[in-house]
């Protein structure tokens, strides 16, 4: 009996599809009319068969996309501000879901979330397009994360490592250096095989221009795509920006390439979603966000992965950024994102104010899968550093209240201050793997312990140069990601100690 029903249902579906196709081919368009317009959200009557995410056409270059399917009307979100739309005006179906151009032609370009160029460098002619909303790769299509993504930032590469295919949240208050960490990571991918996509959502124009300038100046823009959902754009356009960036990234990933996508930031994205939802009269929940706000970020970040070798072995690493208010990480959107991602880099307001930059709070930051992808040399050298540094920070708080400290505590504090100094890093001062490993070997072996803090930065550079000149083969070996034997560690320590003695004499 059920087989009969199934057959009839399938036949009816096939018939309906054929009718739709025929209507499309002969140019019959279903038409509706605008019932109401409010701040970029339009209610349309008379389009009974329209599908979710379908593009609707209001006139020549005026489009919106379907976001809400109600019993009597369709909620549509405009892609641009159109003040001349009027109630009663005709709306046509396009039978197309919202999509974005993808391809190598996008590299080096700045585009808006529907692929229109914003950089005055002419048209972008791509041959392929992908839907903005796509389902995430299946579990069996995924491979474990086992390749590191070097950020060039010592504190992250050593203590909160990121793997290719990981989703690592950058979280912190306003003006704590969140975007800087992301941009430095992009700059450090120059001369590697990683393609970067920087997606700005609702950011100040000056901040976005600043990022584009940095990318242009360094030449990193050539392997980058910048997707900008401007703060003055409609909420609908801002909302689709991260999905569009993800689709562009997925195109490269499916070709077996490695991609890094930055979402700056998802707080603004959630706010755009809240605005659209409230205008569409969806019921508000906690902090006035609709109940499915978790799902908009979960379905976005689930698309970030490392594909299995049979599918080309490409990877897509996501670095979403979220802003907190008064260091409150338990607010709605931050907690959602913490639970969706594989770890977080916590940018501390207090550290930023003290000038300890980058202001990464090591104690509160965590990377759940990156450790397995970290280069073996890092694991060997920096393994105990994380705990020791966290202990130092606690000790340092109490040490201020007393002058009588025992010898061991004093030693811990001396070492801790050196670790803190070594982990400080200016902007545009990315460190390669070899330099980082040499520095950490010297640090853990106590070569910095008797050096005054202001001299540490110079000495760090000198140690790296010494090893590079005295044992170039070892330097190249570390740079290519090999593990270090105890003899090799001893060689580094010997050369650097000799340099130190020579300086002191
Ligand atoms: P917003 O909340 O406005 O987006 P943000 O958290 O993204 O801010 P950034 O814009 O990255 O913060 O950085 C704020 C300021 O701190 C910038 O002027 C930047 O130049 C400076 N800054 C960030 N990191 C460093 C660093 N490691 N060394 C020196 N200056 C830094
Ligand atoms: Mg920022």
C-alpha cells in the first residue's frame, strides 16, 4: 500500500517540477505584490510556491531574497536600500536561489556579499557560482586535523596552536587587538599555500580600509579575497556575508587547497539577524534574539573542516571573532560560539591596558584540537611552558603584597617575567618556526634568566641569527618542521651560551 502512495507522490513531484521548468522556459513568471515595506524587509502577497532563499525581483536591478515563508505572505529581505519601492508594486519570482561567483578570479579582489566588486578594478568574470547556503560536509568526508596553521604570533603558535580545518574563536572586549591577531595571521600566510578570505561584517569603514591597506602594502592581497558587508548596508546583505565568504572558501577547499576564513565579527552578524527577525515579527527570546540564533552560527561554522584525502584533502580553517561587553563571556552569543568552536583565544582588556601585547590571556585560552596538529618540536619544547606561565601569573598577583619570598618563588617569578617579555610581540613582526623554536629553547634552558628585561628583544634576535649563521643546516631543519633531538637542543644552547658569554666579556 505504502509503495503505491510513494509512487504516486513521486509522480506528482516529478510533474510539479516539470511544470515549473516549463513555466521558466516559456518565460511565465509567478507574480506577487508588495504588502508592506519596513527598513529593508518586505512582505509579499501572492507567491504561493516560492521557496526559501529564492531571489525575488522588484525591478531591473532590485532584488531581495526570501527569508520567511508564512501561510499568507512571504517575508523578503532586500539586498540594497531601495527607498522608491511602493506598496502594491509587482514582485516576480526568479526561480534562482541566492548564489555567489567563485573562482581564482576573485583573488586579490574586494567584493560585497553578492560578488559585486567594491575595489574599482573592473568586472569580475567567473564561470562558476555556488549557493550561499550549502550543507556542511558529511562526517565520513572529514579527516582529522593534523597540519598546523602557523600564525607567526609566538604566544598562539606555542601555547594555543591552531590546526588547518579548526574553528578557533577570537573573543574579547572592544579594542583589545582581536582583528589585529586575525590580520597578522593572514599576513603570515604569504608565501604559503593558504588562501585567505577576510569577511568584514558591520565593521567601521575606517577599520576595513585599514585592513585592506595592510594587505595591499604587504602584497598578501594577491592570495586573499575580502568580502565586505558594510555597516551601512542592509541587514540582509550583512547577514549573508559570512555564508558567501564560506562558499568562496569551500570552492577552493574542494580543489584540495588550504583556506583560512576570518569572520570579523559575528556579534554584528547576530545583530543583523536579530534586526531582520524582529522586523519579520519572529518571536524574540533571550536578549531579544530569536530562538534559532545558535543555528545560524552552527550551520556556518560546521562548514569549516579538513576533507579526507579521497576528496582532495583540502582544509578550511575558520577564525570567527566575537565581541564581549565588560569581559562577560557568559553572554548569549559568546557562549553559543564558545560551544560551537574548537577553542578560543581570549583577548584580555586588562593586559591590553597594561601594554602586554598581543593581549592573549593564556589561562583562559584553549585550543581543543590544535595541540595534535602542532609541530613536534613545539610540543617538546613548550609543553611545560603553559602551566608554568599560568602559575607565574597567579604568583605575580600575590608577590606584590610581600617582600619576603623564598628562593624557588623568586626563580619562578624571574623566569615568568622573561616568558612574558618573550611573548610580547609587535604588529608586523611575525616570527617563523625556526626563530620561535630557538627562542623557546633558550627561554626554557634559562639563557634569558640573567638578562635585564629591556635587553631581551635584542638578544632574542641575536640568538636566532647566531644559530642561523653557525649551524645553518639545523636552522633549515627546524624551519621545515622536523622534531628536535636532545643533541640538537644542546647544539642550540651551546651556540647561544657562547654568544652570551662573548657579549658579557
Ligand atoms: P574593535 O573592537 O574596534 O574591532 P579590535 O579588538 O579588533 O577592536 P584592533 O583594532 O585589532 O582591536 O586593535 C586595537 C588597537 O590596538 C589598534 O590600534 C592596533 O594597532 C593596536 N594593537 C593591537 N595589537 C597590537 C600589538 N601586538 N602591538 C601593538 N599594537 C597593537
Ligand atoms: Mg576589530
